[in-house]
């Protein structure tokens, strides 16, 4: 049983065909499936929150549970609206040449005992790591770093957003991108398909930024600052660039962006307010450990 707790207009009233799902891969924070949508002829990506090994140990020691996204609805709701906000921003920043696999729903998977995020499905491939004997250059890696990751990183830093998910100095960041197209598109482009963190950025930063260190200790034992958004900075950016944003996105999408930011603020604030103990109890109950 897989209960969909929230759905955008694209997914409203539709049902996922769990029997037809196909495994796509596994990362630090999720197990990823391609799932058909019943009666629509389309499919989506279902990211079931997951943590194991060293990331699980690190999160449990620091935050009191294996991963907030597994058992904390406030965390997955934050991830949902964070994706929707950045989907519109990346579209604006790059004039549509780079995309984000947008979030279109989230729910709770009874079998996995974990929350999941539903995103758009992008058909494509990531950059290939090549050898000196490869016949096709660098497999797209140089293009990805120079034309996609670095420009996006500058925009993220402009609004004081965490950049480690697209910082090529984090060796795993290139896996967050694929070159492909949505099912209703004809032209391929680069997409950022993973925006959710599985471990604190502190663990992979060669030289952690002072602002990150400050936030890390501020939220130590409660809110993992590696996935937070500086709401005041982002709101100031929207206010300052409102005319340009509305002009390019259109009044409807700009209004949705403003609404998504308000929802993100509310979800993130609720997540921030949870103590380490609260999240430990939630995690234990979701896993059926009623002795906690």
C-alpha cells in the first residue's frame, strides 16, 4: 500500500501503478523507481526515502534518526516545495535551457515504512566517466561542469542556497544530473534530478564555509541545515526581480512560485521546530519500534 498524501495538479486524481514499477537506482537518501501512472500513458519517478551504512550512522549520531525524510512529513513536504521553487527559478535563470525534475507529489509507503517523493520522469543518461582510450571525448562531463553546474552554482550562492548538490568538488554531485528529455519533449537538455541530501554537507566539504559551520552548530541535533533554504534571502530576490520573473514565467507561474515559497517557508519552519527527541520518536514509531 502506497498512500499519496499530496499531489500537484499534474497528478491530482491519478493513481500510481505500483505493480509496474521498475528499479532505477539507489543513492544516499533514496531508492528510486520508475512508476507508470494508471490510465495516463505516462510515468513518474518515485523516490522512497532510505538510509544505510555510514550515512545512516552519521545522521543517527548527529540528528537522532537515520534520515529525516524517512519518517518526518515536514521534511518531505519541505523537499517537495523546495523542488517546485527551484524548478521555476532554474527555468528563469537559464531561460529553459536547463531543467529540474519537478516534484508533483509525495506520500507514505507502508511496505518501506518511509515517506516518498514523486517527481517528473526524465528519460536520459548521466555523464560517463571516461578513460584515455575513450572515443567520445569526456562523455559530457566537461560540458556539464562548465555550462551547467558552475553557472547554476553562482545563482544558488546569489540567494544564499546550499551549493554542494551541484558543486563538482563534491565527487557525487555529477550523479545529480542527466542529459535527456521529458516524455512530452523532443529536444534533449541537462536536468538536475536530485536535490535531496542524504548526509550532512560538512562530511564532504574540503573546506566548509563559515556560514555553513554556523548553521550546522545552530541546528545541531535537530534541523539538518544542509537542505534548508534562506527564506528571507529568497523572498528578497523574488521581490527585487518580480517584474522580470513575471515577464518570463508568466503571471500564473509566478503566482505559483510565490505560493510555493510561502508553503516552503511554513513546512521548513515546522521542520526546524522539531527537536532531536521528537524526530527520534517519530522515526521509531514509523519503524514499529513501540518500545521507544
